[in-house]
C-alpha cells in the first residue's frame, strides 16, 4: 500500500550516529535500519513512510555487542534525533526528538534495548 504525502505535510528525518556496536532501529514496531557492520556510522534518512498517522509515535533501539557473548565495549553508543521541517525547507529544521544511550558500564550483558514515545 502506497502512502501519499500531502503537499503541506512536514518532512521527518532520522539522524543516527553510532559507534562500537551493532544496532537496530524501529519506528512504530517497523524496522527502519539495521547496522551489522564493525565501525562507526552516521547518516540521515527520511521516515515519513514509517509514520502512518498523526499523534504519538514509538521509536525503539536495540544494541548488540559485535562479538557474540561478550559485553558491549565501554564507549559504545547510539544517538538518535528526529527533525521536522516544512517540505522543501531543510534549513528550517526543528528537533522533535533526541536520544543518546546512557554510558555503557564495563560489565554488561552485551545488549541494550530502549523504547521511547515521541509526542507529536
């Protein structure tokens, strides 16, 4: 099913900055991005297609150690930001959501999961 974006509907963009782990990001329980490569990554992607209607939205993050059965390394982190801007006006960004994982303790299970509600 194709979802049409209204001409006056704002655009939403997810910025991801991550290092030291594998991770998965979901919006409203739909997989948005999976990262299973060693090394840091930083990028932005549009997420309007993951927002089926106005109102509260849910974003979920799962982090995993790059070495199965080992703890996440100290310094592993993921930052997520969702910006809103009028269609065609990327310079007019307004941050709707910002999240950074808490500091990783040296003794951990090798995974981390968190879910947040974005009120829009």
